[in-house]
C-alpha cells in the first residue's frame, strides 16, 4: 500500500520535441520570399513613365529643330534625330556648274592645241592626248624622247616639247610630269633601278619646260618606274607602250593647307558649353 502511493508521487520524464527546427526554417523561407518580392518590384520598369519620358523628349527635339529651320527625320523613341542639310540655293549651283563648264572648255581647247602642235607624232601613235577627270594628260612614248636606258633628250624631241611648253606657259594650271618604264630591270652606275631612270627622265622634261618659259612653281616631276603600267608587260608592244612620259595638266586648283593639329585640338562650341554647364 505504501509502495503504491510512493510510486504515484514520482513525476514522469518529459519527452524531447524533435520538430522545433521547422519553425526557424519556415521563418527563413518567409524572409527569403519577401526579399525576392522586393527585388522584383525594384527591377520592374514602369512602362507608363517610360512612355511619357519618350514622348517628352521627341517633342523637345522637334521644337528645337523647328526653331533652327532644319529638316528632321524622326527616328525611334530616344534615338538622336537625323538632320538633313538644306540644299544649296539654285544661284550657287548655277555658278558652280558654270565654273565647271568654263574650265572644261578651256581644257578641251588646250588639248586641241596640243594635238595640233604634235600632229605628226599623234598620227604615228607616238603621242596620245587624253581627257581625264583631273584635266588633260599627254602621253609621249619614250622612243620619241630618249635613247634606250638614257635620260638625255634626243634632238628631234626638243622642238616638239618646246611647242608644248609654249602652250603651258600661257595657262595658269599646274603641270605634273610623270616618268614610267617597263618591268625590265636596269642596273647601271647612273641608274641603279627603274626608279632612278623614270625620275631622271621626268626631271629632264621639267627642266626643258622651265627653260622654255613655263613657271617653275607650276611644275612637278615624279618617277613611278614600272609600278603603273597601262599595258601588259608580257608582250613587246605592251612594254613599248609602258615606257612613256606623261604630262598631266591639272584643272583642279590645289587647296590652301590647314594645320591638322589645330583641327584636332579645337573644342567644338557645343562641347565647350556642356563642359561649362558641368
């Protein structure tokens, strides 16, 4: 009886709860979900505000270009406008066309006079007078001017070149004299290669022009060697055609030189204003 009552007063042992970690895990998942919801909300673009901004920028660009009386081709939203320059006035275009036509007529008259002065050589095929985009080119075969491998003018060619020089002395156009050879190499004490031979031949013609009355400031001599053939060097006829002296009468007046460094270092007005605003 006493033992039974004593056993009833002994407290029972508590059982350990093994599922308490689920509470912490659930809290963690909830916080993580809330974090991703906030991040998604921050990264979402408000399409309404984007559309309003795009329309405002387009209206601002159109009003600015209207004040400047420029022609604008509208691009997609937020893209820079394309400005088409206004065409030149009809009067300016007529003046430019008239100037080109006048120069063309003068060059054709000069070409006709040169052909008349060199008529016998033109009929023999030793001289060709060509009209190019730059002016008039007179091609003279080297057999008329020089002995093979030499740069001294033959006596009969001096009078022909003097007639051409008399016409060039009356014009205001610059003249470039080009020497050309075939691809057969030359190696002498005076001419180590075709470069020296072609340059010396061009210089010889230049000196005759200068001595005959052509302004030396208008004259330029260039030696191209074999680098600019007009025919195939694989045939005898082609090599003979490539050995020539070309006289280019340039109808395009050279432009005044400008310092490149100044253009590169110059700050445009719009950039200067932006830097001052900043």
